[in-house]
């Protein structure tokens, strides 16, 4: 989702950038105290942003943290749907996102109007939506899931109840294989996870024959079939820590390698290459957030993420149901 700032705001931002303090880490720490703020970051953020955060997690962990947040201000280092999720749980708190243009290709692949038509064609189906979707899609869903709990949630649904799974077709296909359920899939996808090259992955494995391939279930099936382990972002982190292997080819957004290296400093971590000229695969939306933008967002308490109250309340119900089913 790209929400372009008005020209006046862009001019104000340019002026503000000229006033960035020398020690951003110290300045951000001071602002955090002044605002009684908490900084939440996704594993796909750049290392400096992960290091300045109070909590780093995947979508499930971030949702659970946001639901129990005691701060007055929540600063979200992630993408727009993640900040929306924090607002869903915290209507009376200010939620800041350093760059409103930090959208999500997967969320954008499921326009609400088109999804409403799709849902209307399957009136008897329960709708389970992956958390990587807009608040409007969450509001049309019965249950939200993450890659960490999708299989467990589908397994809790009676087998005679038909299910729509949205918006990620690859995660939905993986969940269907793991559960044996015949899911009706919305055909959305994540640009980061669908661009991994099978050919380059096989070549990398030949260069590192002792390395295990670990992959996120949002990847395409032809890539997943080479994986020794498939799991959520947190699942991948835990696997690197506990596996006896000393080398891993990591098939997900390479920002997670920063935390992997911290948790397993003696292990070799190799980012899997995408099907282009790059050596690693980064989410361009996640990378719009920077340390400078974080400072400015906290200093000026903008950009702020807001939601229509009817959408927020409708989205809260399936989010809460997910948390209840994940206990």
C-alpha cells in the first residue's frame, strides 16, 4: 500500500531531515521516555532498526505484544498492515509508522471490493485470512492467522466446514498440504517470497552441500520442495538455534539473518538469491523505514495510522479469535 505524502508534508520532511541529531540512538531513547513509547519491529527491518526496538518479532508475536501494550505511543517498524494491527488492538493509543509508503505487495494483491465479490460466491465458507492483509480484509474475515499458527488454526475447524484462505496462495497451498483440507484460495502472493530462484538455490546447495535449506511457506512450491525445514520467521530462527547443522541457506527476507547471527554466532548463514541480479532478497517496502524517519516520526508524532471505527471493530473480532485459538 503506497500512500503518497502531500507536497507540503514532503517539504516539511525535507526541512526536518536537515535537523537530524548526530547520535540518533540517544535521541530516540530520549523521545521514547518523553512519549512513554514502545518501539515494535519486524524481523525484516534493517539491523539498526532491530537493535533500537523494544520488541522484535514475527506477525504473531507482534500481534500478541500489541494486544497487551501498556505504552501511550506505539511506533511500528514494519509495514502498514502491521501498524493497522496495532491500532486494531489499541484504539486509544497513538500508532506511528515512520513511512506511510511502507506497504505490502501481498496486502495490495487483495483489494477489498474484489475480495467481497469473491467471498459472496462462497457464502457457506468460513474465511481465514493471513495477517498480511489490510484492515478491510480482516474485517471481512472470520479468523486471522499467521504463518506460525495457520496449520493449527485450520486443524481446529470442523472438517465439514468449507474454508476460504486468503490472501497468500502459497501459504494456503502449504496449509492445505499439511492439513489435508481442500481450501479455496485467493490468488495473492508476496513479491519477496515468490521471486526466489530454484535454479540459483540448487546451485547454491551444490556449493554448500552440507548446508540445510530452510524456507518460509510463502515461497513457491518449486522452491519449498528443496527445503529441509519449512517454518514461520520465528520457526526458522529457532531451527537455526537448535539444529546440529552448522550451515544454512535461508530462503526468506534476509533481514532475519541479523537475529539469526546473534542467536547462533558460530553458524554460517547464506541468504538465498532471488531470480534477478541481486545477491540477497530484501523487501523494498520494509526498507522504506530508516533510523532518521523513526526519529522524525517520534519527534513530530506523525505519520499516524488511523482506522475507521467500524472497520476496526469488525477486524478486531477475527484477530481476537486468532489469539484465543493460539493459546
